C-alpha cells in the first residue's frame, strides 16, 4: 500500500490508466484497511490538494536565470515550480493528458468515502476516527472545491453519528468543531448535499443509508428523514448542529435578498418592450456531485484553520 501511495505522488496518470489503478487500489484497501493506511491516505489527500498552490507560490520566487532558461527552452534538472513527477515509458508523449495531482487527491478522497460509508461495516469508521484526528476533516471543509467539502462533510457526519454522543460532545467542546463548521459551511448554503448532511447530523441519521443521487426537494427530504427513518418518531438528537444550519440560512437569505435587489434595479433600468417583466421560476436541484452546482461567490475563510497535529 505504501508503494502504491508513493506512486500516486510521483507518477503521471492518464485518465484511462488511473481508472485501472484506482480499481486495484480499492481492492487492496478493502482487504487491508487499517489505521496506518487511513493516515497515509489522509496525508496524501492533503498533499495533493496543496501541492499545486504551493508550487504557484514558489514559482513567483524563481530566479531570473531560471526564468531565462525556461524561455530559451533549456530543460532544467529539476523544475522548482512543482514536485517532480516521473512518467512511465509507456506513456510516451501523453504527459499533456495526465491528470492533475489535485484530481488524484479528490479521487482518493472519494475512494475513502466509499470505504467509510459502507452501511454494513460501521467498524471502519470507528477505526478511522481513532487514527485520523477530526481536525483533518475540518481542514477539508476549508477547501475551495465543492467536491472536497461535500466528501469531507459526509465522512465527518458519519464519524459523529456512529461514535455517538460522547464523541460529539468532545468534538464540540475540545475541538470547537461546530464553531469551525459554522464559519466554513455557511458559504456553501447553495450546495444541496451540505443541507442533507447537516440534517442527517441533526436527526442522527447515518449518511451511508442516504442516496445522494436524489433530487433535493421537500418530497425527497420527507422520504429520507421520516418515511425511511429507522426511528418511529423524528427526534432532534444533536442540537449542536443548529448554529451551522442557522449560519447557512442567514448567509443564503442575505445573498437572495441582495441578488433580488440587484435584479430589481436592472429591471427598472432596462424595461421590456412589451411592458411585461420576466418571471423567475424555481429550478430543479440535486444532491449529486456529478451535477454541476453553482459556484460560491465569496472565497472560503482561511482563518481559524486547525493544524494537522
């Protein structure tokens, strides 16, 4: 497993090759998933998500001689802009089609979610929580990529629900987890999957039993949390998540009011020729990560980011 993880860091992968690699990697993890592998994968995800940004920062400090050499086309011994990555001889000239390191990290994070969100095997989540600190999951919520935030929140929700009230109390008091969730998830109010995950924590529902490919509407939410609930009544089990939901509501309402005010001003300034204003209708939303979701206008806050130690 360690050699395969090292290969992820050092090799270039085409989409076709990485698909086969990921299948083999998943098969090995399913029979040999332990605390050491969980830590190794979490470190690789962190490394892959931040290597490109660190490379950009280093690129601005490149000496003039190095920049001149690059303009002349002279290959340097080691590119200071990014971590050196080798390519296999079979790839030939396919380097331009290789996947970015960040995409590899997101794919590995998705694989980790598949392993940890198996409804038939909750022990893997308990083992994961003992070996990987909850601060790492909170760290993922500060990422600007929607896929990373949703996948990280899904793991965090299952960790909280499976480990129970004692873990949730420790997460709230010692780590300040719900305060960090409030500051980081409020800007993702327009992402349906985040709402479903927060409701799952509130009502003590295992996210592994929720189909995130469904539409995000009242009918599906009622079906998920009431009709298919294992409890006879819908109970609020973890009210600590209320500040997170309230912050998302507040941010969303302010954004909607602001957008409607701007739209009203535009309509008043440009009147239609027939004298009839356009009607804004609701649109179909889905919780699936495969669907294109609206981007967040404001960048994620970077303060109060927890350390990985």
